[in-house]
């Protein structure tokens, strides 16, 4: 079995085969190195204006559409239909969960970065994978210290959303500005909304953003579906932008309108008496009425402060101390 065959049928091997064996080959002037779900593509000649780009998927194992998209992207690079201009690292995240068809096996991988995995047992499947992913990102970005760095972490949501496609923009602090170029790029993807986060986090996109000063984002692309059940036309403009970016071509689709939102309240489950008044199947970005009771426990009772504020990521079934939802507000 040739190395090129493994990569050209990568999803099959990801689900059923051996991806632990290191693969190295050169195709169409591109050096390719693959192991453990990390596939690094290096052009023979790296231009001075090259960017270091990471596309990650499968951090939650049942979010299949981005995994299918990356599988097809690998094929396009191999057959030469996508001519790579920038160095690229593709990460398939939670391989055990992907194979099990589950969001995660033991714990949420996307809460384990920025060294948070150190707070879990060494035999925790997701903790081990978080460490491997951080090491891979460090190795890749450190090769390109002087280049602009971009990381798109591709997801699909576990619930419906009034804004079907949206971006979570990690907290930047006071010394970094929102990228107008990236907002324009999201418009070209037909992203409906961008949510500006209010604090540091332990997510994968925040890790790349804060530790490597990358333009890094969590991109939510619609609802979770099984492999083979995704309507790829729903993601056509997203895929087109992803291809244009790594090949440095100008064939971007026309941009649309986009909504910007900011977090005004983080809801925390503080104790066992926690009462969350938003049903678990409430769509993201559902508008709530001023004065409505949202959540209460022994620490806090929260009523909505303004008409039109929205709930995002409602989930009462989290561990004590974790976030049960965000109240967000549209901004200009």
C-alpha cells in the first residue's frame, strides 16, 4: 500500500486503518508529512509573503462535515487541482471520538488547551490528544516565526441556530485589534455572525491566538450530521474560500452581510441547585425578553437586562463551575 494511496483515501484510514505509521512523500513540488492525524504540506519554494496556515477539524468527533471537507482538500492537493502557495497543516482532532461517532469519549477536548490537559489524568484520551495537538501546532508555527499565522478550527453545532454559520472570535485583550481582513473573509464564506469573546479560554482557537498570535477562530458551519449525510452545497462558499486562501488565488465569492455580537454575560452552573430556564434544544442566538428569568442558584439569580439579547450555547448539563450559556448582544 503506497503512501499516496493512504492520503488519497485518508478518511477511510482515519475511520478504519493505520494512521500511526509516518508517511513522507513529494507530489507536485509539495513535501508531505503525515502521522497521527497531522498532515503537513510544505511547498518546495516558500514565498516571502507566505502565511503559515492551519485547518483543524474533528475536535468533536461527530462533527463530520469539516472532516469530509478536509479529506477532499487533501485529494485536491495530491491531484494538483489545488496548487499550494502557503505552508499548510491539517489537523484531524479527536480520532478516537471520530471513530466512535461521538462528540468526545471521556471529556470535551475543546476545553483542554492552553495546558488545561495537565489537570486531567494522564490516561484520559482527550487529555493525551490535546497535548499532541499543542505539540504539533508549536512545531508548525515555530518554523514560520516571521510569517502571518492563520488557524481555522472547523466545527458543526450540536443544535440549531438562528445564525446558521457563525464564528467565535477569541478574546484579544487590549493590545490587538480585530482583523478587518478576516471579517471580510468571513463575509465571503457567507458566515452569518461573528461572536466576539470577552475573556481567555481553553479552546483550540484561543490557544493558537494567544500563544502564537495567530488569526485563529472557531468556525461553526451548521448542524451535526453523520458521515455521508452532509449537503456539501451548504458549505460551498466556505470550501471555496479555504481553497483560495491556501493557493493565494483571487477567485473569492462575493461577500454578504454579517452580524457582530459581543458577550454581555457568562452563565455559570455554580452548584447542584442550579436552575437553568432555557431549554437545552433552544437554538443559538434565540432572542429573549427583558426581565425574563434565565438562571438561578445559591450564588446568583440572573434576569435578562435588555430586550433583544440572545442566548448562545445553552447547556444546563455541564459540570459545576462550567459555562451553561452566554448572553450576547448585537453591536455595530
